[in-house]
């Protein structure tokens, strides 16, 4: 059994990105860049106005000055005329600045009539001009490889005048839930010996959230031969197989044995954390296999800690970006920990982090309230109100 940090280090070192593909801009949202994005042009492409108003020479800019209007400048329109002394051009936001002009006086400070404009009010020190390349210059690095194309990054990608992006391939994920006691939701009430199979729905949602493509989903009872066949089907189809349940040491815990026939090689077999000690990661037929505990809280905590890291690494991202811990104060005391690191489920209140009422690994009702995981090291003493603990968004 290894520590949490050791397990994360092994994962980060062993997991490498999948292949790449080139996508059109309208298909690239949410993907991870495999190549940096370099600007193909300056932004702005020329000196432009930042406001609606009048472009003129600063030597003519004075309250009471009357200037001859010699043209207009619209964004995307033709180049405006050159401005000479005593002249001005009506200009609009984003429009090209006329040659000779070095200031834009906003329209609220002016009055126009009969081919002339008069500056009627004080206009302050600003020029209201965006200079060519003040945002970025052609050839500038705008987005590094490994950046996820979130909504803000998509704006930057398009602004670089790029019609496509080279991105990492989405991991194809197979999900297997095990346990004779599991029944499809909506049917468990008919049999008092079963429970609704719930964990895979949370894991599937996490896969989608992290950019994966869930291509196969199976639920199997505790029959080793059948599970071994299911494992082969999943390995043939997917880059990652996530199996829930069967990860302990019971007589019918087949999560690892079902992959043994397919050459399973474990990267780690247990992690000294609570909840989630049975979590494991290995490879079979060159595909990654992640074993999560069957208890709902344990499964979702370990999925947050390890599945997100695995998905990130497969898509060229640094897994540590998904594990950014911040120090936050406690709103209630916490007991000492034992020989394993503890990841307590917390909610945020104005007074700080507050543990959810039931920290048992099997709870489901309180799980949805969880907002943060509080990380407490092994053998840590009791924590008091106001103490700061490392916390991770759940």
C-alpha cells in the first residue's frame, strides 16, 4: 500500500497522451491542444478607435474648437481620408484611425452640424485609440499545448485567425459495474435483496465532464468467467476501462482476477487513503484499467482524485492542474486521523468548511451536498475551528 502522493507520481510518470487529430474550429471546444496556437496576424490589425466619436489631431483638441468634417470611418469599411489641421473624421468603435489623427474625442463631448463638429466639453487625457498589435502581435504564442479549449480559450483561438486546431484524441472509456446485488435504477424496489446501481452514473458523468467518450457500459454479476469475457470486450474497444466494485479481498471480489487473463500489470494496488483504500491502476493489452471501490462515496472520491488525473494525462494535460489544493478555514472541529490520509467531504459556509454529517463510505444521500474535499494527512491531530486545511473542489 502506497501513499496518495506516491500513487499520483506513478500515474503522472506512466500515463502518456493519446494520438492527435485536427479539428475545425466549431468542433474543437472542450478539447486539449496538442500544439500551441500562434497568432497569424496583429490584433488590432491597425490603429483603431476604442470609442464612437471624432478622430482629429491633438493639436486641434480644445474645448470650443470647431473642426471641418472630412469623412467617416466604420469598422470593416474603407480607409478614411488623411486628416489635416482643423479637420476631423467621424469614427466608430473598431474603425481604422485616419492618418494624421492621434486622438479620438468621444461623441458625448462634441456637437456636429452642417459639416463641422465642435468640441463642447472637457474630454480628459485619454486618446481612446487601440494601437496596432497592442493586444498581440503576429507570431505571438497565445495558447500553449496542453491548454483545454474552454469558452475563453475558444475566443483566443479564433482571434488568432486559426480555422482549425490540432488536439489530443478524446479517451474512449468503457465502464463496468460489478456486484450480484446491483439492479437497474427503477427495478430494485421489486427485490429486497438488491440495490440500485448508482455509482456508474456518477462515473459516467465525470468521464463526460473530463472530455472522455463513453463507448461501452456493462453491469455484471459476480461470475468470474462472464466478467473475464466482459473485460476482454472492454479492452478491445476502449483506451480506459473503469471498473467499480470487486476491489477488496472478498471471495467474490473479481475486479483484478477478471483482467488477469488479459495480462494485467498493476501500477499500484492499494493507496493509503480514507475513503478509497482499494483503488488501483494497471494496464492490460496496453489499455489502462482503473479499479474503483463499490461504495458510492469511496468510488466518487477516488474517481475525483484518480480518474480525473488519468483523463488529464491521456489528453496531454498536467494532472496536477486537476488537483489544485487551497488552504481554507474550518467552521467546525475535526477528529484526529489514523494511519491513512483522510479526504473528508465538506460544504462551504460563511464561517468556513463544514463537514457533511455522514462521512461513511457508503452514503449517497449526503454525497450530492459535497462541495469540497478536505485533505488531512495520516496521524494528524484534531483540528479546531479556524484551522486551515488543504481543500479541493469536488
